């Protein structure tokens, strides 16, 4: 069916000086939503983006002055702030352009000194260049492997929103104890190579909490709401066991409400219980070994953890929006903040300890997965940004573009564009710091990740900046140094021995997928979107799929496979008033799309086992056929959306809704909407039938 035409900003000719100035700062003045269309950005979007980068464009005169200053700076500087050297990649262009006879000295991150840039080990180092005429420049030198290795063998795994998977031990939502059990069972009993989870980043506290795991307070540290309280050693020695027992009874009622009484997952209620329990166990002294481990963690995390815990302590007193705090506390480096940190020392230590406890359970889950035979283990998810009022935006505010939000331009599926409400990083500040915030973020996640999924991986190259108070249509793209961002990603993944998966769905700038593939970053391929877009537009044959990807039938933002096969996703959107065309037209279009895929599955001999001798329902057989198809592709990783294993009809998140639909609050359920526990999963004939299909096909393509 024809899609709604995207709205576009009014066309206006930008002054030449402004166009040149924008280009020199990486701010786009136009973009191409499709190969045959170019859309010009508005002058307002361009000037506001430049202002967020500290460039004055208030008048034609200031634009000319800023342009002259930028051109002079680029012409006269010896080196950019950050230089990248890839293994086997030859001399970086920035070094090749230095005057003949320039001497190079590299001081490595380990304190070694090298004359020249050759033979320097992997890492982020300090590079000093001295020209024959005495000029000197200092830059960060990132030395990275040429690419990440391809996974040794094809593997299949489970994709799950952790909060949705409750066991009979959960406190009202899935937790890290459940993750460890799922990984151990999936690895040992199902032959799975990985379990992929939603972002487990720290959320912004305060009821009601934003339930989306993609708008965290901090991406640098995990959320203690995911802790399995009983697995914390000190919980066995709390000084008030009766109160601990009462908390567990309240947790059981919360769990039973979700599993037996159709209650939604209530993250705030879960956190209230766990916080009380954690306050109890915080009174238990750590043993000598545990104390030493905690002190090591504090030393390793340093200022970053101190800032995070300080923000948490201040939020308890002043609320979770740091913009509304007393002025002196809005600066993490102010004397007022330093005094407050001292006054709240006990609370700072409490939040630091919770972060450590969560880190230890995350590490234990990964260890369990590997011991269960998983070559990758837990695949963690890196959200594209952070909440504008959260801990990271406070602690690292110099690195964020004030007054800007990340989003997406109008396209054929969303004519109004999107504003995700996430402040973007400033590319200039990242480069000046040697990408320190990005490096620290990745290093923290790779502590307990066998692989990392990078949400909206195109953000390594460019992001759509939306000025505050403006609609998404009035945004523009701002470019990042993709080579440096990729080098940091490859370097940190290599150090951790981890795989990286880029979520590259949607509008992707030409050359992005090729650049990612060159560096060993896998892509994401979803069955329903894989069509022959350069040919007849029909379903892409399995042999023409790319090998370097995670192939799946769906994602957390899309209908489950059962809903797509039955058309229930259209009915749901119709009930909520989200359709852009009449209901009958949408039904017909969705049915035609599904029928086209089912025809392909039937022609390939994959659609069998419906009715007759097996009695397998058509919808269940269709799900099996979809996964047979995925395993006919050369994809190195094949992901199974856990709700598909039990026939769940409901999406975990329905884009375009807020309170109209219970996004991020639904437990895993069967085809009739009955919650399914982790224990139920292990005994599910339907799940095992699907896994048998996957294991049979996956074994054929290993190696």
C-alpha cells in the first residue's frame, strides 16, 4: 500500500557562508531520504545545531568571522585532536600530511615511549609531533585491530526482554538470577550459543519511572532493580530476619499478581521492595574478601562511579531532574557538590555498593552462560542515548549538546519524524577527549558481555539533531568521526574478546554497512524487511542474505511472528487508532505481505506439519517455517524471539504509543495471553518443537 508522504521543512536557500561553516563543523545542510530525493535542512536547524557546538551564527558578520576562524584553525593545525591507526592500514592521512622531517613521539597508555608511530601496541596513546621549524602538536592516537574476528561457528540463541521473564523466585519482574537460569538451561538443554537481553542500564528513579530501557539515567552503570536479592551473600545475615521474611512475602504477592491476576509488571513496586531489602543488607558488614573485592571495584571505576553514586544520593534529596537542583549542585565539579558529597557520604557509598553488587551478578550470569557451553553467552544491548535529566547527562554535561535531542527525520513510515528525547554527544568534545566517554562506557559493558548489540549503530556516523521545542521535521544531521568511533568500538571489543552486532535497520546512509562489515561488526537482518529492493521487491531468497549478521524473525519493537501470521498486529493498531489508512486497506496489505512470504516458505518446502498427521496448528507451523528459512540463510547468528516460542501475540513495545498500550510492562505469555514462567518454558512442548527445528538446521550449517 502507498505510504504517507513524509512532511518536509520548507525549502529555503542557505547563505553560502553558512553552508560552508556548517560543512566544516559536520552539520549537514541537506540529506537524502532516498536515492532520488534530496531534502534541504532549514536555516534554523543548521544555526541551532552550530550554536549547540559553540559556534556563533547570530548575524551574517558573526557567521563570516566564525568561518574565517574555522578555516584558519584547520589550515594551521598540525594534527586533528584524534588520529586513528589500523593494523595493516598504512600511515594515517593526518600523519602523512605532516611536513617532511617531523619527529613523532608516542607515550603509550602503559607509560612506554616510542619514537615514531610504527610498532605501537593497541590502545589510546598520546602522540606528539614536532616539525623541523619547532612547531609542536599533541593528539590522541588510537591504535586498533583491523577488524574483529568472525564468530567461529554459526549459533542460535534466544532474544528476551529480561523484565518479562518471571520465575517462581522473581520479585515481580525477571532478574539476574532468572537470566543465569535461562542461560544455563538454554546452553545445556537447547544448545543455544547466546541469550540477548534488553539494555540493563540504570533508570531514572522516581515514580512513575520511565519503563523504557532505552531512556536510561546512565549507560555506564547497571540498574540494581535487576538484582536477585537472595543471591547477595549478605542477605542471609540481615539483622532483622522477620522484616526480610515480610519483604519476601510481599514480593511473592507482587509476583502472583503478574502471573495469576493479569497485573502488569510494576517496576516501581519491585524497586520499592528491593530498595528496602538492600537497605537491610547494607547494614551487614562485608567480610574481608568481599570488602577487598568492593574496594578493587571502587578503584577501577574511579570518578565515574563516584559521580554516578553522588547523582543518585542527590536525587534522593532534590529529585531526579538535576536541572531543578540548587544551582551549585548542577555542576558535578563545583564546591557545593563536593560539600554535598561529603555530607551524603553514607548514601554515596550505598549506591556505589549497589552498583558493585549488580556488576557481580551480571558477571556471574556471563560466567554461567560460558560454563553451559555458550560460545558467546550474554549479548547485552547498548541504548543509543541517555535521559536528559539523568546521571550521565549531569556528570558528563560538557560532552552533551545542550538544547538538542536525538531523533529521526521524516520517512515513508513516520511522516512526522521522531524525537527520542535523548541529548546527543558533541562530536568535537568527544574528539578532544580521545573519545574517553565512549571508551569508558564500552569498557564497562564488556566486563560482563560476550557480545554487544549497538542500538541504532548508524549513530556512530551521524545523528539527527532536533532543536528543543521544534518538531522533528526541523532537525538536521550532525556527523561524527566514524573512523574514530569504530576504532574505539573495535579496540574495546577486541580487548574483551567480544562480538559486536550493529542494529542497522531503517534508513542507512550509503557506505555505512560496508564500513561496519569491513571492521567485523555484524548487522541485523529481520525477515519481513529482507526484500529484493533493487529488483522486483519480493522476498529476498535465503542464499542472497548477508552472512555477517544476526538474523531474526522480529524484534522488541515489532509484532511477534504469531501476530504477524494471524494479522492481529493490524487489529491492535486499529483499536488504538494508530493506522494511517482505513482498517480494511491495512488488513488487505498486511495479509498480502504475509501471504507472499508464506508462498515462498511453501515453495521452498519449509511450510509443513500443518494439520493432518501432526496436528500442528497452522500458525505454529508457520513460525517453525520462518525459522527454517532463517537457517537456510548464511547468517552467522540466528536469534529466536522468546515470545515466538510460546505463541505470544503481543508486542513488548508498540512505537507511537505511551499510555495507550502497556509498553515494557507485559510478562511473557502464551497464545491465549496466559503468563508463562521460566519453569513453564523448560517444560513447553511448543518451545521444544521449535528448538528441534532450529537445532536440526543449525547443525547443518556449523563451521
